[in-house]
């Protein structure tokens, strides 16, 4: 059987770049695509692998969604109906995240935006409609913007109508009816910046992922710690013990490892770089009971780097590949589950997102 080809899509401040490989040793680079525009996220639709979506933003032309049906060779606007109508006096400020629906809902695609808006398509992204059950949620008056705005991100489509999203600053919200109704899911999550330290709504999810092969298992890197939970649980469990800091943005949950999670510790909200000038990736292989800081191949002196919420991901291979981009334009990767790291790219524009597409 021929080796499976993967493409790492890197969204940056000046366009998107694609790095392709069949062995994770030698890479072919292409781009920039969507040249000169801010590409916040690139997402493959696994139901039609040549179909890609991109959340694109421009200081001149505003926020847009582009789509490709040929693996990213060409892109077209794909945003009919993408308007915010159910929040009076508001308009879309930024497109953040695009997620293909589950295999059991053909044609469904979700898109998250600032200010706290979720959109849904039933025709592979050709047209969109608001999801008022979330955007107009009764708790909305308790939501607020984080440092990057008030965005819907981390959209996870888990099948049988189950969807969970992260909103900064509001929290995690889950739906069991295809997005018609939503309930906050934040019990047990700290919000040390709020008067109520454990509010129902008002926590700041930085990134939330379901395990690719076990969608009931959820993980999140929050403004105030690392957590795990089951989708139907009543509360989250804090798994931050053993980490040098509770703060961070990036998160990766590899399909090949049932209890593993990767993140990059960031010093604090006040100093959003890795601690001590040492760029370290944290790994757990027991669902957060213990953590190990990985350093081999990563800069350990005078490295003051930031990994943003969309700029970390993993592939589906075994051993796992994990990919991390920085706001300074570097992309690091491992093909052995984190034991050794290498540079994939060193001088890109500021990296906003990293995602993997497979063929």
C-alpha cells in the first residue's frame, strides 16, 4: 500500500502555505495562497477530501469564507447568506474557525465568528444561515471579548446531532439536537479573573478538542488551566497539576494515542510567551495525570515565542505527528509522538493556524 500523503496547511498573516509529504521527512512547499490576506483557519472536509474551507480576513475587505474543491489549488468565495442579523447593531468582525459536519450529516459545515456568532451551511458551504440558538443564547449578556475578541472557535461535530463549541469569553456550549438548542458546559472550570471564580458562563476557553477516535472524550486548554471531561458529564476535571503554568492556547489530541494530549505552556496573560525563554511542548499520555516537558530539537535559550489557539494540531498517523506554529513564523513538528522535534518552516509570516489534510 502506498504511503498516505498529508498536507500541513499553515494560515498566516499574509496568506496560506501548504507543506506536503508522504514520509514526514521530505516536504514540498507551496504558497502563499490567498496571498496577502489574513488566513485565520484552513479546514479539510474529510467527507470530500479535495474540499477545503478557509476563514479569511482583510483590513480592507473584511471577513470572508473561501472554499476550494481541488485540494487548495484554486479558491472561490463561498459565503452566500453570511450575515449577522439576530444580534442588533452588530456585524461580523472576523471569521475564526470552519468545521465540516460529521459523516452522518452530508453537506453540513459550521463556521464560527466574532462577535460570538455561529453559522451553519447545508450545502457544503455554498450558502449559510445563522444558528440563533447559540448566537442569541439567553446568557449572551454575560459574554465578553477576550484579548482576540469574542469568537466562536473549537467547533467539534461528534455525530448524532452532538456539537460542542468554545467561546472566548463565555465558555463551552454543547448541543444534542444539531445546533437547535444549546446549554453551557463549564462546571468545574476556573475563571480567576471573574468575581465568581466558577461561573456557569464567563470562563475563557482557549482551545477545545474531542479525541478523534473517542468523541465522548473532551480536552481543553483554558485561560485558567487544562481540563478533561466526557461529553455527557456534569463537570470538567482539572488536569493542570505538574504543569509550569495554567495558561496556554494551542492543543493537539492525536488519533493514534488514546489518552494523549499536547499543549505549549505560556507564561501568563500579562506575558504571552513561553516561560524562561525555553520553548517546551507538554505531553500527557495518561489523560493528564502526569505531564512531561519535551525539549529535544526545540530552542531552549532566548526563545520567547507564542503559539496561538489555532496554531497546533496533530495527524492521524502512528506514531503521531504533532505540528506547532508560532507568532514569529516558525513551525516545529515531530513524527515520533514528541520525543524529537524539527523545523518545518522558519521564516513565515506570523502563524495563525496549523491544520492537517490527508489524501
